C-alpha cells in the first residue's frame, strides 16, 4: 500500500472524526462532566452520541469484516484476546479517572488542542506523559 494513500486516509478519517466530535459538542469538557454527573446536573447528550456509534457499528461491522482485507492494509488487526485481565481493568480505571477529572478523552482533547482550549493545553501534555510512562513500564516487562 502506498504510504501517501494511507496518510491521506488517516488525515481524512481524523478530520471527519474531529468534525463529528465538534458538531456533537463532545469537545466541551463541561458537557462530558455533565454526562458523568448522574446525581446532579445530568446531561444525556453523550448517551445519544454513544448510542449512535454503537448502532452504526452493530449494523455495519459485519459487512466490513466480510471483506478479505481492509482497503488500505494487508489484513485486519483484531485482537484475539477474550478475557478481562488485570491490565485491562487498571487501564480502564486510569482512563475513567482521567476522563472524570478532566472531561476529556484523547480524541476530543486533540480537537481541543487544535482550538487552543485551556483545558486541552494542560490535558494533552499529561496524556502524552502517561503514554510515555506506560511505554517505559511495558519495556521493563511490567
């Protein structure tokens, strides 16, 4: 596969994802925190965005997997792991804590960085530091 085609496809997919996040209001950390505040000022907007994503995936994923390979790759890269293990639980907990504290997950944080959001200017470097820490820990066999 041509590197330029893959790069262009990644750019277009990323831009489309960012646009979807922005149009749905999911780049606003207060909206996310409102969704997580189930006993306070609950904002259900994220529930509809997540529901739309799950429905789309349920309907279309089976058609995608009927292809012998992705359009711009030699094979599908799908994990064969089927168990919930300690690293998964720890990763989910760390992700959830960060999401709850900041109101950001990686995609919306990068969109926020693109528009110079104050929260994203703090969150993205912390996210990158966490990624580097994880890489270092995994390199040591942890």
